[in-house]
């Protein structure tokens, strides 16, 4: 079956090699849902804090600096969570079938000697 563009993008973004089977797709959906909930709650909290800062200090530069800093931290935290979860659930590992194991070992040895 031919892969759709969305499947190719998902595999590229998460660094998945090989087929995107049901287990991997379910785990990626769970990871994506956790990230979406985290980003939504952070966005709501950040908006509330930014509104309070603007009302109390009336310093737009300070508010902008804080908002941008928190947004960058949430992006890096989200990417770190994605990396951690994909490694923990072995989603990025390449699966080798039993009948291809000896051929794969030979190819790896050739690459290491070259």
C-alpha cells in the first residue's frame, strides 16, 4: 500500500523508519494528545499571566519578553518530551525480520569495515 503524504510527514517528524504500524500510530497519537493538552494549558496560563502583567505594570516590553521566553521554553520542553517518549517506547528503532537478520548483519559488518 502506498503511503500518504501525511504518513510520510509523521514518519519524518518523529524519525520513524520502516512501516507505521498500528502500535506506533497509537503511541504517536497518545504523545501528540499529551503535547496538545500541555500546550493548551500553558497557553491559557500564559495568556492570563500576560494580562495580569499588562494591567499591573503597563510595561509591554517586559510582558513581551516574558511571553516569548515562556513560549520558547514550552517548545523545547515539548520537543524533549517527544524525544524521550519515542526513545522509551522504541518507536524509532528499525525492525528486522528473522529471515533478513543474517543479511542485515553482513551489511553492518561491511559498513563498519569500510
